[in-house]
C-alpha cells in the first residue's frame, strides 16, 4: 500500500527549501549507489550546509504530519536529501537498501518517501512508478506533497524529457517492521478514528484494547 499526502510542506517552507537549494552544490547521484547503473540524478552534497538546513525543515514537516505518522509509525526518519532530475536523468527499477548509514546506528529503511518540491507542470516525464502487483502506478505529486511506500517495493523514476524534477527523498525506520502488520494497524486505527465515537462504549473500549495491544505486540 502506498499513500499520497498533500500539503506536508507549507508554501513558506517550499520557498525556503528552494532558496537553500539555489545556492547549494549538487553532485552526481551515483556516489550513493554506484552499483545501480540506471541511477542518474543529482543530489545535494552531504558536506554542504544546505543539506543540513534543508533536511531540518523537511524532517520537521514530516514529523508534524499526522497522516504521515499514522501511516508510517515512525521511530526514526533519515535526513531528506534534495535531488534534481534534469533532461535524460532517471533512476531505474530498484527496491531500497535495507539499512542506511546513520548515527548512532544504521537506519533500517521500512518506508520510503518522496517529497515533491516542484509541480508536475514544470517537467515532462519523471514520474515515480511503483510496481505493486501486476499494475505499475505512476505518480507525479504537486509541490509540497509526499508519497510514502514500503521500501521493499520495486520502484523507478522515469526519464525526465524536459524541465527539471526537484524532490527530496528519505527513509523511515518504523516501529512496525512488517509491512502487512503496519498496514493492518493503520487501517484499524483509521476505522477506529472514523467510527469509534458512533460505537457502543463497551465495544469501543474493546476495540481500543485490540488496537493498543497489537501496536505493543508488533513493535520492535
Ligand atoms: O526520486 C524519487 O522519487 C525516488 C528516488 C529513489 O527511488 C531513491 O532515491 O531511492
Ligand atoms: Fe528508491
């Protein structure tokens, strides 16, 4: 299951990130995945203060989003990385790596996220394609929105044919490692939030018992 989350960033935050990015150094994206010959993009230099400044704004916005928290059950969120895809650039089919170098210990990537920083009208091609089951799903989100999906999912970024695709990507370590359990609990919590107050009180208490027990039982 994947989820599109509108308005993760405010217009002011988008403007601040764009301003930071305008003065930043971008490097060949192959440095972080030299074994994938289909990765061809630009990403902000980790040593540029722009990386720290932009990731701070972006990670705060993700923590603030209730929809994001409800879907991902985050324990740790990696620092989002600014990426640009110019004409001809793409990232071929891949699942994301299980662990990423991070302090104080490696981050297990359970959920992957793309935060869109410009609008689909600003580039052609460049869709994020998620291969779920037999039907690929193509996504180009509006500026300020995010898409989240299990890191195990095969996905790709189609070649940009004109303009520039500007996004930030990050990875989330979830309290619930198993994606099936995570999705079941998300659905149960959504139903409880939407229907709980219509229920008979005793049954509502029993539903709360199940929700919280599963959350506790499935957390790692
Ligand atoms: O640019 C994107 O939307 C996703 C990029 C990606 O799949 C990755 O960096 O692992
Ligand atoms: Fe990826």
